[in-house]
């Protein structure tokens, strides 16, 4: 039978930075083919198909409904697979191979992680689950 | 076939568009 795709509305203009992304214009409607937890969603818009940043999209039908998981303040242990240096104030800088506690998995792909006293957003694509929970 | 997602992290939401998180 037909596959029903969810439709999302673009909330801000976006210019693609690599080949398989889509250019977005505020107000455009896109159908979501696949939602990746790294914050890139595969979309189709009329005849075009490509990846778009989830943070630039809002659901057309249930704008108030949250698809996000609740924060887990206990923390789930992840290891960084790549270093990242914070650009925004609310981000955290980490080296490769560090163990962090993931406390909130956000759909936009920038998860809230804790390392010691420090908390900040980190790209989920640079995190690998250790499959463990933090012992309290 | 679906291409591999970009290898770079997605952009942060534009500040004025950031969903309120309380």
C-alpha cells in the first residue's frame, strides 16, 4: 500500500553545505523519508530529495507534540568518537575517547552531555554508546 | 537508494528559532 510520509514545514532558510543536502526556504513543506538521530533527516520536496537539518523543520500536523525523549538526569554513558571544539556558548569541547554522560537526546542532533562539572551540547554523530548507565 | 547522511554535524538552530526548552 501507499506509504504515508510525515510533512514538516521549514522554519528558516538554509543553504546546503554538501552535495546530498537540500536547500530550504522558510515556509516550504517537505516530506520526511528517514529521521536520523544525528540530526540530519532525509526529505523530499517536490522532485528533490536530500538531507536537511531537523532543527530547521517543524511538524505540520502536531506542532505542539514533542517527539523528543525526556531528559535522563542519571546519564547514559557514551564515548566521543571525534573531538569537537565548542562554537556556541551552550556547547562543550571534548577530545576523542572521552567518556561522557548523555542526559538529553535532542532531535536536532545536539545532545546535552555532562563531563564532570561541565554540561553542554555536543554533536550526537561524534558519540558512541558504551551501553552502560552511570553508577550513582 | 538513500545516500549516506552528511559527515559534518548539522547546524545549530538559528537563535531566534530555537525551541524553548525549560
